C-alpha cells in the first residue's frame, strides 16, 4: 500500500516542476520578450501548477473520503450469512473489529479472513488511486502546456482560482459554525422534550443524577440551571474586576508612560502569562491563593470555604491580564499622534490627554479586548474545577464554593454515558445557553463599538 503522505509529497513536487515548466514555456512562446505576453511568466507558471495539482488533489481527497465506506460495503457481500445480516450498529462494531484485526489476537476465523480480504482491497484501491492521480496530473499538465500562448489571460484564471479558494475557506468556516449550532440545538431540543424549558432556565436546584434503570429510586434529577448561571456570573465578575483594571492600567503605562527599554522588558513578561497552561493556574489557585484567601478571611472574621469563588476569580483575573493589556496596548499605540499633539497644544496635561482624547479614540479596540477577556472567563473550566469546586450553589457570597456552566458540561460528559438520558442531554442545553450568552455579549460589544467609532472617526 502506498502511503498517502508520499503521494501528497509527490503531487507537491509535481506542482513545483509544473510551475517551472510553465515559466519556461511562456518565455519560449514569447520569444524572450515577456512584454508580448498578456500576463507575467509567473502567472503562466502558477496556472500550470494549478492545472497539475488541483484536479489531482481533488480526486485524491474524494477517493480517500469514499474509499473506506465503499470497501466495507463490498466486503459485506463476501461475509458469511451470519455476519452479513447484522443490524447497522452491530455491523459497525464488526467493521471496527476487522480494521483492528492486524493488531489484535483471539479473533474468530471469519473476522481474520475478512481482515485479510479488506487489506487486499485497500492495497488494490491504493494502487488504482495512485495511478489515477498521477495520470490526471500528467494529463492536465500536458493539456495546459498546449494552451500557453501570448494572448492567454493566465493572470485572470489564477486570480479566479484563488478567489474561489478564499471564498471556499470562508464557506467552510460558516458551515462549521452552522454545524456546531445545529448539533447543539438538536440535542438541546431532545433535552427540552424531557425537561420543561422554564424549569431548566428558572429552576433553583441542580442535581442532574437520574436513574439508569427502572428499579433504581431516589435519582429523578433536578435540572434547574440558575445556580450554574449564578456561579458563572459570580466568578466571571470577580475575574473581570481583577483582570480588566490591571490589564488596562498596564496597557496605558506601556503605551504612554514607559520608556522604550521599560516597554521592551515589561510587555514580553506580561505576555508570558498568556502562555501558561490553565492547569498551572489551577494548581496556583488551589495550593497558594485559596489557602491565602481562607487565612485572610479567618483573620478578618469571615468564614471562607476551602474552595471559593473568590480564589478562582482572582486567579482567573490574573490569567486575563495579558489578554486585556496586550490588545489594549496595541490599540492605544495606534491612536494618531496628531490627536495627542492637538490636546497638548490647547494646554492639556498628559493625564488629561489620555482620559479625554486617547482612551475615547481607542474605546472600540478596548471594548473588543474586554469582550475577549469576558468570553475567556466564561469558558474557563480547569481553574474553576481546582479552586471553586463542583457543587452547584445559588449564592452571591464569593467566600463559598460554586461551580460554572462549563464545569458541569465537562462533568456530565465524562465517562460512559447514555445519550438518551436527560443527564447527558443537559450538557447540550447548557452549551446552547452558553452560546446565546456569548452571542449577546458580541452584539452588545458591536453596538458600543459602532456608536463610539462614529463619534471619534
């Protein structure tokens, strides 16, 4: 069997050769006078490379996508009657067993024979695919070489192909977003068929444990998500209360007050925080910040839980500092110097210029940075698990243990689950609500940005 990666490498090498051939062919047709060509020789080379690679790569991708289903369908006809008439689910398990037969022992003779037959079919398919891809690349290149003439609009063809490529990339992103939304939506609808929507959205008790069998009792499940929303907002508010001011003040200092030497040292050190894994922040929160918060609360007469929203929020706020500071710093530095000079000319001080000129002009970018930080805080999981706990409590006390929507989504989907159970489907309902929350934040941010952009541009 020919490895797929080797075929791709050969195609890329063939495209490089086709580019060189197109370049030389166009110069030969022009008689050494490139000015007589409608397009540059590079455009002719690029066009020939596209003719060589695009159809061959398309056939390779299509063949690779359809090869396994077609081979399994053909293989099913050769199976014994007892294995041929299985249900779709059992047939899928059988095909997985056949595919793993090369590395597993203790298999039945029928499965071993099927695995051997599948290997032979895959080898034959690989040879045919390689032959088709190579023949298509050579044939397309030969046809394209014959079309090279001085009047050929190679540049237009190349630009059209790249425009189609860029549009296809945008379409893939859009379809991916739509697919994610629909997949979550369909499963959430199944959940709401078992649990009333308003009981989920406004219920005050969250206990998703349900009975797996009819003979089990005492696990009917409560799916009131208000405690999860409250915990998410509480920890996110603490995190933004810590990260937003510190990040914004750091950005103002770096952009307006720091010397070039200070900026060259401080900015990379701040951005290092963005590269620290969240599990390390979780260790820091659980081993350092949480005991410190508990000890400080005891000295002040407050009762602080071993896992608290305050500890998780503070550490999460530290994690958000580089998101706010780096983006805000770039936005503030991009404000035209003419605005500052005009403010200084009418007698404003540096602090007045920053407050009344620079920050309002940079407000759209600062709002975008804060939006990114809020979204990051809402979606954080590891810090909350390690520092705030898993218990769903409806409280506004930052000294108590709470949990968030994302933590519960992970908890519900860990381990072997039944996707017909409300307990598992509740994760999709929570994901849908989280998506709506993030979308609302985006709409609010876009509204603010448009309003102030019109005012200061």
